[in-house]
C-alpha cells in the first residue's frame, strides 16, 4: 500500500510521520557560530509539487549517515522529520517551520519526475516593490520605540 503524500504548506509540529515528494533545490554546510571550522549542520531547501519551499536540516550527529546520499535538483520521497520553529536560526524559506532529520528519517530517490521543478520563482517588478514596502514596515514595527 502506498503512503499518502503530504504537502509542505501543511507542515506543523503536531506529527512526526510526514511523507513528502520533493525536489532538493539546494543544500549547504552551516558552520558552528563559535568555531568556523566545525560544521554545525547541513541545511537545505526543498520544494513540493505546489511550489511551497521549506528549509531542512541534518544535525551534525547524522552527517555520516547522509553524506553522499543527496543531490541537488533530484526528486526524493522523504518520510519522518522533527518539525521545529525557525526563529532561533536564519531561515531561507518563507515557511516558519524547519524540517530536522532524525534517526527515523528515510529518503528514497524517485527516478520518475512526476512534477516539474521550478528552481527560480520570478516576480514582476511591482510585486517586488510591494514586498520591500511590507518588509520595511515590519522592520519599523519591530524596532519602533
């Protein structure tokens, strides 16, 4: 029996048994804040069929298990994550949650590409001005006395 597939827009910390079919858009090594030579985590951005993007993270304790198993621009079936709030760290995706790999996380590369990857989401110039204005207003509200 096939597992039901979840969408990234539905992510919440209410469960662990998430099942996603996603493209791995980008991944990188995140250095430790206190020691630049030590890697703290491997972070990534994943995208589902609806175009929703979420940040993922592999903690240093699981590096050996995942090194060499992931490639950018490939589609994966990913199951079981710990969902955490992004506030304590820098987030590169618009979702407020980050998917953290755990011992139960499993990933399988899917050979059949059943949805198209959109690595670049272009916006019209007027949309960018509106976004900049919203961010500036938010910034003022946060730091206004």
